[in-house]
C-alpha cells in the first residue's frame, strides 16, 4: 500500500459509528445545542494543548488573512450550523436513523469533489460505492424508522458537512490537520454561542445542567470521541482523495447498527447481507486506493 493514511479513515469510521450511538445516549434529557457547544469548546481546548505540544503554534501565528477567512468559513460550514442542526435532529430521531443519514455524506462529498476538485473516480470504485449504498439500504431496512423533521435537519447538516470537507481539503494543502480542525471547532463554537445567546439558552442554569449527574462523564466521552474522529479524519483527508476517505467512513454504519440493536438480538439475514456489502466495499476501496495516485488539490 502506498501509505498508511487511508487506514486513518477506517479508524475514523469506526469511531464515528460508535460516537453517534454514544451521543444519542448523552443528549437524552438535555438541551442538545448547549451540550454540543460545551463539547466543542472542550475539543477546541484539547486541540490548543495538542498544537502547543507538537510545536504547531507558530503555524497559527503565521496564518494570513486569506487563511483565517478559510478557517472561519470552515467553522461556519462544519463546526457551527451543521452541529446545531444535527443535534436538534438527533434529539428528535433514533441513533440508527441519524447514523444512516449522516453516512450518505460520501455521496454528496464525492459529487462535490468531482465538480470542485476535479477528482477522478474510477468505474470500479463507483461500482463499489453503489454496492455499499445498497448495503446501507439493506441494513436500514430492519431499523430505519419513518422519515421526520429531525431526519431532515440531519440531512441538511450532512450536505453542509460534505461542502465543508471540500473547503477543508483545499485548506489542508496549506495548513496542518490540527490547525484546520482547531479553526473548525473554534469558529464553530462561536457560531453556536451566538445562537444560544440569541435564544436565551446560555447561562448558569445551562452549565448546571451539563455538570450535574452524569453530565461531565458524557461530556468527556463524547468530546474525546469527537477529538479522535476529527484528527483521524482530517489527517486522512490531507493525504487521500475525498471520495476515498468519505466512502471508507461507511464502515461506521454496521457499528451504529449493531450498537443500536444491542439487547434486541443479532442482525437478521438481510441486515447481515448489507453489513457484508459495506465491509466488502470498504475492503475494495482500501485496496484500490493503493493503486491510484492522489491528485493535487485544485487551487
């Protein structure tokens, strides 16, 4: 294999699959945007420590106005508005529905990459994608509830995240993954804070709700998984094609399905067939990515 960066996308998909299920548990009975805001702040603070620790603080100091504008836009499109939509949507639907819809990101991201980055997607990879998409349908056939308003919010968030991935791919040509993720979370948190202030939902009572009971535990767990997911994803995205990375993230679908079905028995034959198609497609894309040279990002 040309390099090991593509495997970071595999691990990111696994973390994402578990994270959606964990976040559904975490936000039950809480104000979802308030919880997400504090979680994003925790991730941004952890990133500051990481950036200082690996000696990347100088890179942030040297960012020019154009690069700051790029990070602000990434924060709005990736760390701000979509998080608000996603967590409100997640509070209205099941973890399985959310995981299914969010994993359609690879379709939008691949189309955007084809149009805006001029990425070439081979016919065999397209067939693998179609097989994986069919696998998602089979998996969802035994778990997807009716489509509602919460699902629509998650769908809009997914499209925005796909667009943000294209912006981030371009930014990663000039900046480290840690810097791009930091900008995404910092400016995203600012957007969320403005939303909460405008709605009168931020204050001592909101903070008390987060730190009471198991709030700190869930905040630590979900912030930790988000931090790991983002670092894996953006380091993979820096070195691999958008279509490859976002397709491999589908490996998270079986993880979410299995966790969501815990206590209800093993997956049925149809769902098992869907899981097989997703894993087989992931294996093919992993193998094929070793044979295709990553194109330079179109500036």
